[in-house]
């Protein structure tokens, strides 16, 4: 039997050991992942530059949305202001048109008033002339209404028309057809759809 001491196993090339100590090698599969210099996780770990880029993109998107909302709000307020100005302008124009229409209508009635005053001034000198003067003025006023689009209506012997007539009385008339206008109590002016007032009539009674 040999008495020579056993030589220790050769140290792997590149390994550093201190005298009197054996190197502890990590078990397979248990090596720790370290960054450069062995100081913790690398730059790709959670909380690194990737999160910073995400936050920057989110802030940019929020700023763009805020700017878009501000622009929409400004447009909405401008539209409301334009609509209000349009409404006021339309109201003013409508009032001017109504005033012009009233003035035009009153102007055509002025000759009627002038002739009434003329007839009254002649009545003292010749009382009999007042009747003829009033009839002429009445005809003038009727013609004025016709020019304005409201022709005088007061026919008898025509069938009753609810769009043109207003029944204020019913009479028995054996010579008239039932439902026929036999008497005009108040003339009307205008036609259906453009009528100042209907004709007040009495119609024949239906048997």
C-alpha cells in the first residue's frame, strides 16, 4: 500500500481562491442575475426608462385633449353669440317691416278721412248733400280695402259656406232652398285664407 498523500483536485483555470479556503460554487440553476457591476437589476427592470416614456406620452395626450376641448368650447360660445345676434337682428327687422306695413295701410286711409272732413264742412251749407257725400266716402273706403286684398262680400241667394259665412239667424222662406243665404246682416271682407271677417248672414230653415 502506497503512503503518498493524495493531491487535491486541480483548480479550474481562472478561479481565484484564498489560501486555506475552498471556493464555494453556486449550484446549477441558482445563479443570480445581476446588472453591470453586480449591483441589482438592470435598466430593463420595472420602474425603468420604459415607465418614464409612457408617462410622457400620457401627459402629451392629456394636453392635446384639453386643447381640443378648449377649442370646442370656444366655438360653441361663438355660435351662441352669433345666434343671439341673429335673433336680435331678425326681431329688429320684423318690427321695421310691421311699422312700414302699418304706415302704408294708414296712408291709404288718409283720403277717406279727408273726404269725411270735406263732407262735414259742406253739410252746414247744404244738409241734403251729406247723404251723397257719406255714400261716396263709403265707396271710397270699400275700394281702398279691395286694393289691400280684402274685397267686400255680401251676396244673397248663395249656399251657406262655413268658410265664408257666419250664421246669426235662421228664417223660414218657402221660396228659398234650405241652407241658402237669404239675408246679409253684416258684410264680410276678404276670401277664405285671407279674410278680415266672415259675412254675417241669415239662412233659410231646413224643413
